[in-house]
C-alpha cells in the first residue's frame, strides 16, 4: 500500500505542468512572510529600538557625523 501512495506522490511532485505555478506561490509566500516580519519589527511607534536606531543613523548621515570604519 505504501508503494502506491509513494508512487502517487512521486508522480504529482515530478510533474512539470504545475512547476512554474508552485514557484510563484513559494515566492509570494516568502515575500508575504518577509513583509509581515518587517511590519512586526517596525510596529510599536517611536519607542521601537529598530526605529530609533534607523532614525539615529539617518540623522548621522544628514549631519555628516558618520564614523567610517
């Protein structure tokens, strides 16, 4: 029985007909996950650590006080 189940999965996974569609679905899923991660990281308003660090770096660049390594 397991051989039939495995053969069915193998047949479905090895088909080339739906491969591009599956690739697009994976790319969209990764993009959505990354966007939700960014939303989670930047939510929290002014007191968020990431927002504070980015604001400080931008102000350093604007004022010209960036220390080059």
